[in-house]
């Protein structure tokens, strides 16, 4: 099969489409003929040599895909050859075929094309596990998303509105903020021209928001703490601005703040299967009802993976970027 190979750690041009061995499936795995995969920020870190795949995972990039089941292991009962599916991966999506544990496979949501379905597994599993399963965002609460126009952000806005939360976002341009507003975001803050802490306080009558989803890290940590309500929750899913900072712990103490962080890729198979099951039960109905839509900015042929990475690193996109074999 053909797959995108990191020829040496470095800039986007190190990505080359090459012929490689086909993946072999285990007894509990499904072989998917990939119709589309989607980029994630983690892919750019792995390309630079900063985020190695977990032990036993595919050496190739790609944390999600959609396609058609080509083969199933002997213990697999739910899926059969010919099924249209999408899946959460530990790697291997930037290829024509990928082997995936059967518990990480999902049906294509009703009304969604097979290609667009590739935009959902990673964002749905990340947002559902962090914002809902672990931070317990509920109807009537306030929720701040940093990077509202990202793949994670555009999905989180829609899902939070679906459950009845009031949504705040930050983004770096009026175009991005306008798009977020169109998805349902209630308060849109340009972080380049406004202090998000002041705006959050102003919009909440001085209280602050209940939950924050943050991928910036160090430079935002104290400001996030300052933006939270009593019993507020911060969930960190990235450190785009750095990972070391100083914080005044008294504010965490005084406001009973919970600080959590987690990735998805390094979780156990059992934990991933649990999250995928929860996503199918809770998120797929929201997609089927049309309340949560795919946000795909651009698709590239897999041979142009380097161009797709350049676009992601420019941060000019809104939503997800797809690669098509």
C-alpha cells in the first residue's frame, strides 16, 4: 500500500508518499480501506520528532479515518466486510489501509458522507471525554473554548450548544470569530485585541465561566484561573504556548478549582473503547439530528500531505483539514 512516511524529523517537506507493507490485523482488529483521514495538531509534532507513537502503534501519522471494512479478525462480531465506518486511531491514518481495534470503530453517522465522517472521531472523542465525561459541563453552565475556530473548537461549540451551555470562544481574527458565532458561540473574543479575562468577567457579572477547554498552556494558565467561577474546571489538551509557568495557588484554593489534563492517544484500549462507546451514545444522535455538523476547511490528496501540514501550521484554516488517498 501507499502511506505518507516521515523520511526524517523536520519541516513539512519531509513527508513523502511511499510504498510500504500492508498492515496485519490481530484477532480483535478491523482492517479499513481508508477513504479519508484528517489532520490533527499532534501530527505536526510527530513529524518534528516531538511526539513519538505509543509502543505497538503504527509508525505512520493519522489519528482518525473513515473508510470501508476490508477484513475483520476472528473475534470481531459487530463489524463485517463492506461496512462504512470511521475510527479513532493511535496512528496509521495517512495510508491506504489501517488496522484498528474493533472497539475504536464507529458507524458513519446518519446523513454524513464517508469522507466527512473522517473529521469526527478525534474531535468527538477528545471533546466528549474532556468536557463532558471529566469536566461534567451541563445545561445552563458557561464554557470558554480557546481556539474556537480549530477542529476541536468548532466541534466543541456545537456540542456545548446542543446540551444547553452558554459558549465563549477566543480566536485571532474577525473572520474566525464570525464563523464561531455562526456555529452558535454566544460571546466571541479576539485575543489579539481584547483581554479575555476582562470580557469573561464582564459577560458573567463578575463570576467567571464554569469550564475552560485550553490548548495554549503556560501563558494562559493564570488568566484561565482568573476567568473561572467558583467550582470552575480547567481542562488542558495542549501546550501550544509552552508548558512551564508560575501560578498563584491561592486562587485555585479560594475558588475550589479543578485542573485536569489528558491526551487521547496514550490511553488504554479499554479506556478508548469506553470513550468511543459514550461518543456513539451521546454525540452521534446530535450529528444525526443535524445539530452538530462537520466543519471541513479543505481536502488534499495524500500525496500533498506536506501542503496540508503547511496549512495547519499557518493557522489560517477553520475546522478540519482532510487527506484523501
